[in-house]
């Protein structure tokens, strides 16, 4: 059973980098984990436009979006995970995935970096920084960083693409996770 859970998490992390390539002009897509949605969840998500959403609250996190920030698509949590993608303008993107994880945040960072390299991204080796393992990411002049945290049964990957990563602090400071220390409060 643990092997199946481990394998499903590894496959989910592989999905992080299965997204289209980051273009030269601007980051159009940040890797995210995709999950199956029920018919009711899909209908609810379609009814609410992301530009109308100013506050998100679920079992995993809550956030009141600062001025200028929006969701790329409505957040639809499932029993053991949630994915969210936040945007500010054309150049600042935060992709956050919180999920139940049976292995270390170091292994999560290593596997994600490995999968990104397969997608021709330049990715550094994960480095431990406090509660997180951190990677640097680059492709075609677009740069970013990834933070991988774990606390108890839950872990999170937070991927940020921005010309100036500190712009993400505006949103990160408003974000409250139900499991502490899995998403950075500030980045630099």
C-alpha cells in the first residue's frame, strides 16, 4: 500500500512538469499537479469566474488576494490535495500544490528537479534552506525557484516564476496554510 501511495505521489510530481514549455516572452504556464474533479466540482468551478474571486478558503489554505493578484482558475480541493495558481500581471506566477506525502521533501525536490530537466529546463540541485529544499529554475531567459516543504503527513511544492521573486511576498504574506511550514512566508 505504501508503495502504491509513493508511486502515485511520484507520478503526481511528474505531472508538475508535464505542462507546456515556458516561452521566451513570458511564463504562460507554471507546472501544476492535475487532479480528477467530480461533475459537481466542475460545474461549480465553471460558474465562478476567476476575476471575481478575491478570497479562497478550504481545508488546506486560506488567502485574501492582494490588489492586482488573481487566480488562473478556480481552486477545487479534493480529499488529500489541492492545487492553486496565482498571477500578478503577465510576469509573476505562483503555483502551489499541497498534498498528503509519504516521503521527504528532499525526495520531492529531487524528483521534481529531475522531471524538469527532462523538459529541457535548467534546474539546480536541491539545497536545504531552513524547513525547505529549494531549486533554481530557468528556461529561455525565464527564471524561477521552487520550495518544497513537509510537516507531518502533508507537503507542498511552491513554484514561483518572476523577474523579481520578492514580488511574490505580497501574496505569500497573506496566505495561511492549515499545516504550518510547508509554504514559505517570504522569499528572496
